[in-house]
């Protein structure tokens, strides 16, 4: 045992130059690939002053893109919240045929390119797609409209909540729920008073990640949006159009707003990890 302890201690006590080299390399990497791009985004956005920055954010197409982004996220995130809780409950609390298949399907958006997923929706719901004639005959438009954006966003974001909750629920087991049922609680009471309090921080963590991806998604929504200005352009798509038109100040202004939303998400995420680190760590085991 002393020899093992000595080996472990020596493995953890590297020389000072090795430690400072690793720390310096990590800080340099973060400065080059995280901090510097953020500084450039905000510097370019404010290059012509605050008035030009504010004008870029308040012009009609930008306002429409911001509203559409928030609308899509407001629909996709609650939908994935409901799906994630239901799927996690089924997978963690019950054994059934097809369980592994369900887990594989939940992970599918992580392995499929967002562009490919958007193309699949076009092949299904586009004018010449599988369901296109039926939708056209009933006056329903999905592709190049808000429903298509919502469907594409739901697809690329639905693993986040489920993947945070499944390991947490499996770690907690079902003893508390069973005890509540034995004591006379209904299934609904057990869910709200036992299950939800036990998973609330993991649930919030998953929702934050889901929301961040929903607002920043580009590939899938680019395929199904049609790039109709003022109607189907989300904020990332609006940034692309402005940049391609060499309207750099406006492009970086909208991009800075996306960056600020991402930073807010990161701050909340870090606060949750600091305040409830042990409970959140359980979601990764």
C-alpha cells in the first residue's frame, strides 16, 4: 500500500515547468479559439458606433429574425422537455422490448448531419415529397414555413433533455416512487412530488443546453427555411445573408446578440454546476 500511494502521489506531482506549460497551453488555446473570436464579433459590431449597432438590431428583417428564433425555440424546447421526461421515465423505470432501439433513436441526431436531417424533411413534406401532394391539396405548408423550422429544430435538439435525465433517473432508482405509491399517493402525485423534485436540476440543465442549440441551429433550418427574408430567416440565417451582402456591421451586430444569448446560457450552466455540482455530476455516470 505505501508503494501504491507513493506511485499515485508521484503521478500527481509533476514538475513545475510541466504544470505551467500545460496551463499556459490551455489558456492560449482558450484565448485564440474562444476569447479572441468573441472580442472580434463585438468589436466589429460596434465598429461604427452604438447607433449603427442599434439600427442593425431594430431594422424590420432583424426584428423578424429575432422573433422567429425565439418563437421556434419557445415551441421546440417545451416539446423536447415533454419528450425527454417521458422517454427518460420509460427507459429508466421500466424494462420493455425495444428499449435499446429507443435509446439508439434518441442518439440519432448526434450522428446524423443537420443538413441531412433537413433534407429528409424536404423529401417528406416538400412540394414533390412523399406527403407533398396531400399537404398541397389541403392548403398546408410545412417546408419554407415556420412548421418546417420547428420540426427541424425539434429533431436536432431532442436528445439533450433525455440524455441528461436518463442516467440521473437510473442512478436514483424507483424506491422512492414505490414507497409513495404504497403510502397511497396517486401516480400523478408521485410524479410531481417525488420524481420532479429529484430530477429538477438535471432537467433545467438539459433545457438550457436544448435552448442554446435551438437558437443557434443553422444547418437543418437552412435547408427547410427557403431563406425568405422577414418570414423564414432565423438569426443565424440572417447573419449569413447580411455577411454575403458585405453588410459586415449588421451581420456582426446580430451575431453579437447570439453570442450574448450563448454567454447567458453558459453563465447559468456554470452557476448550476457550481451550486449543484454533485447532483449534476450524477447525470454523466
